[in-house]
C-alpha cells in the first residue's frame, strides 16, 4: 500500500512542505504524524482514522493553497 503512494508523495510532499512557511506550521505536520502513530500504537482504529482524515484534509488544503487543483 505504501509503495503505491510513492509517486504521489514525491510530487506533493515538497509542495505541501513549502506551502507551510512557518516553523509552527511545519511542526504541526510532525504532530499530525505523531497523532496517527500514537493511535496505531494504542490500537485505536477510530483515533487513527480521525487523525489520518485530519492529516489528509490539512494536506489537501495546503496543496490547494499552493495552487494545485
């Protein structure tokens, strides 16, 4: 599953990263990943799903803000 995202990630991650110009915005990206990993560690599928959905929503907003449709 993860390898299927490779091409998309290689193209979108740099755009998403640079669309978050402040340190606080970039730290928030790491915090989102920590929340996903923590929910998985706690075996909390609903928490992992919520965290992943939030991550996707914020990532899409960052890409749209960068001009990607």
